[in-house]
C-alpha cells in the first residue's frame, strides 16, 4: 500500500548571499495512514523545514514529496492552499487563533475557506469544540481562555475539517508541563481514533509519546524507528558525550 | 468563500476599531460632503440666475448707445423703430428707456428707493406687466410729452390706498398725474422692488433729465433668434455709426448662457478642489490599510495555513477598504445634505428670495460610487501586499 506521506530524496537549500544552507539533505521517509510520528532534533536540525514541506507551506528545492500519492512539488500556490485546507490540520506552538473572532468562528475558518455552508459549518465546529471539552465556551474570545484551553481550540480547528494529517509544531512549547501532558493525551486520543499525527519537537521526553521517532541532525535523518528502542533517544546523547569527550 | 462572508468579516473588523475607522474615513467624509455642498450651491446659483433672468425676459435685447469712440453721429428714436419694423421676422417690440434720477415725492414725502423710468408705449408688453387699473403709456402721451405716469403696485397700495388713478405725484419737481396702476409682480410688493416704480413717457423723461435717448429694450419673436437679431441690429448700427465702439447690443439669453457657463466652470473648479480631498482621503485609507496589513501579518499567515487562497485575502482587504470608504461616503452624503439644508435657509434669508442648495440625486450617486471606487483603488495595493505574503514568514511574524 502507498504511504500517506512520502519523501523521496527531499532537499531544501537556502541561499543567503554566497552561503548556502542545506536545511534538508536528501531526506527519504514514509509515513503510513494512522501513524503517530515524532520528528525530533535539536535547534537548526531541519524540523521546521520538514514541517513546512509536509504542511504544503513550502516546496522542496529538489526531490519529490508525495501526499496521498500526489506530487506536491509541482503544485501552484492555489493548489497548495487547497491541499492545506482539505488535507492538513495545523497545531501551532503559539496557538495562532484569530483574536477578533470567538472560538466557534475560529474553528469555522478552515471550513469557510472550503465553502461549507454556514449552518453545516456551525454544526461541525461545535462538534469539534465539544470533543475537546469547550462546548460551553463557544462565544468566548481566545483572550478569555487559558493557554491550555486555547491550544484545545486550535486542536478543534485542526480537527473540524477532518484532515488526513494533523501536524503539531511544538504544541506543548508554551504550556506548563501538566497542561502539556493533557494536550499530548489529546493527540494520543486522536491517534487512537485513527488520525495520522505528526508531532514536531526538540524535546525527547515529548517525542517518545509517539510510536515512531524520526530524528534529524543537520538536515539528515539519523534515526527512524520505534520510539521504545534504546537508540531512539540514546543516539543523540552518545554523540553529544562523544563530542564533549574530544 | 462567498463574497458576503468577506463583507461580514470587513464589518466585524470595522466594528472592533471604530475610532480608527472613523479617522480613516474622515478624508472621504469631508471630500464627499464638500463636493455635495459645492455642487448643490452651484445648482442653486444656476437656478437663481436663470429665474432672475427669465423674469427680465430672455427674449429681450438691450441696445445701448454710448456715443463714445470717434463718432459724433447718433441714432434717432425713429430710426430705431424703423429698424425693428424692417426686421419684423426676428424683432417684435421696441421701447426706449430713460432712467430718471432725482427721486419721487408724494404728498411732500421724498421716496428714495423708487425708480423712475421713461418708456415707450410697448414697454409693458415687453416686460409682461399688466395694467391693473387705468391705462398704460400711450403714443399720444409720448408725442405730446405729457406729464402722466403709471405706477407700481407698491406705491399704489402704500400711498394711495389702492386707488391711485387720478392722483398726482412729483418727479424731479414736476407734477405727474397717475393714469394707470400695474399689477403686483410679487405676492408681497416691497420698497425698492419691482413694484416700487414710476413709468413716464420717454419723451417727457428725456426732457426732464436733459439727456438724449441712448438705451432701448427690444423683444425678439423667439429667443431662438438671439444671434440673428443681434446681427441685424449690429449691422444697422455699424452702418449708422461707422464705429463699433459707439454702441452695444446685449442679448439676455446670451448673457444668461455666459453666466451659467461661468457658474458651471466655477462649480467644476471648486468641486475639483474638493475632489482632491477625496484623493487625500483615499491615500489615508491606503496608509491605514498598509498599517493594518502589517499588524495583521500573523492573521494573514494563519488564514493562509488554514487554506485561504491569495484571492480570498485580496478580496477581504479590498472589501474592507471599500466598505470603510463607502461608509465614509454615506456619512459625507448625510452631512452634505444637512449642510445643504442649512445653506438653503441661510442663503434664502440673505438674498430675500427662495434659494435651494440641492446637489441632485445623480451627484449624490456619483459621490457614493466614487468613494467606494476610491476604497477599491487605494485598497488594492495593501490588499495585494497582504495576499502575496509568504505564509511561513507571516506565521512567524511578531
Ligand atoms: N528562510 C530561511 N532562510 C535561510 N536559512 C534558513 C531559513 N529557514 C531555515 N534556515 C536554516 O535552515 C536550517 C534548518 O532550520 P529549521 O528547519 O528551522 O530547523 P529547526 O526547526 O530544527 O530549528 C537552519 O540552519 C536555519 O538557519
Ligand atoms: Mg524550528
């Protein structure tokens, strides 16, 4: 069976004046439908670059990215917007809710861009908010909610359109550890319900929540395997120790 | 996304920042208001001038003989009458007019505002005045330089208790018998107005003031003959005087036309200046929209990540600019109408007759259309900037 997300030698090269930065170096990987995968690595390792490409916010410099069998690299801006709208649900570190809209309207935004009629939109958005336990705060503004609640709104927004992939970029980065664990539990729950979840984090202890870990270093995949294998978290530490020892 | 959603969104954004929106709209409000009031004033002025002129008779020509220039010749009254007779396909009536200064006395009371004019027998026909009682000035009066007069309704009502015929008054120290009274030209005859007048035979008037007759009022069969009539009179007078500086022929309809076109030019110039404020208003909108795009960069990034196409973002910002501008336009229209109403009242009481400042529906529609158009025009640049933002950079903007 073909993978939901497939990278074939995907590279992203940034040119800054004379210098070139290889943010992704011929990365190849496959993520199947229903998987819960963490992409982990230290700062500058290329996580955001990968997430932007997976999220169809950016296209690779070379190589092929197939999303559900379709080549994203050859798409124009409008097609990318449409793919983001229909196939992807984003969860951001800073929640990125629209401050002037109430939370129901916030969750409706992607549905509006999809052309879902008003009544249906209300219904879907309300259902998604109820699912994350905010069914009683539909008319609240984001600023009236706690950080954890805001992140749950953003999860509801990502969910409402029933996307093929849920992409979470450091979703616990701005939360205290207890609220963070709640959010992680919610992602786990989504995975259990059959959603494909890709979690991007620099934090090993969060990465191990997923069933599979893809570890990046300087734009290269240095580990790709189950999260419970000793190498999944050890690899990096060994290297760090080695570096210190030199 | 439907266009109605974009409108809802625009209204929501406008509602959440009322003060800023109002200040943004101010240029448009003032511009539209100014244009409306100026166009309204122009229309009012135009109407007022047209009305004043038509009461003077747009089918009349005035011939003035100045005697200036090198010529020592002159034209006689008989020659002028002949001239009208000869050109009867264009010209109808003629009357010499002689202004008599020196005031009128009735029962020992000196009247300073009463005008006294020496006229021919057709003068009242030319002016469309009706003799209410008694008779007009006759050829016999003129021929014999009689001391008779026809008076206006104001004098008749004020000094003779409504029955002036047979009474006497003095002009320039000479006693005149009232032989006729004219119908009132307005519902309230007033001092110094059209109805405060004395008409005497032109021959008597010329003798009284010791002048030659040098002014004539002539009517045309139709005001369409203005240029032909003027031409025949000018040709004949040139032949007599051999010098075109010695006389002038003025047609009221031509004067009205040149007055109206002057007013129109004035209105266009002023409206143009007012329209500059619309332009400034448009630039103000563009400025604020550019600020707004920068402030809302993150929002734009979020919307894009959620699947907004460039076209939607473009639409959203253009509609917001257009709604802001059109709202300003509407406010300007309301204020403009209010100001027009005030101006009407003030102007009417100042000139003592009805003066309506009304821009007319078409000017208002145009003003509204232009203000919405300015929003679209000046909103386009900021909207395009918003639409073209790179979603990744926009998402990480703070
Ligand atoms: N827009 C960009 N222009 C130039 N260099 C970039 C850009 N984005 C990322 N990089 C570089 O690419 C490398 C990988 O960055 P990134 O994918 O953001 O890593 P991470 O998210 O793991 O910190 C870094 O060296 C970074 O400096
Ligand atoms: Mg990053």
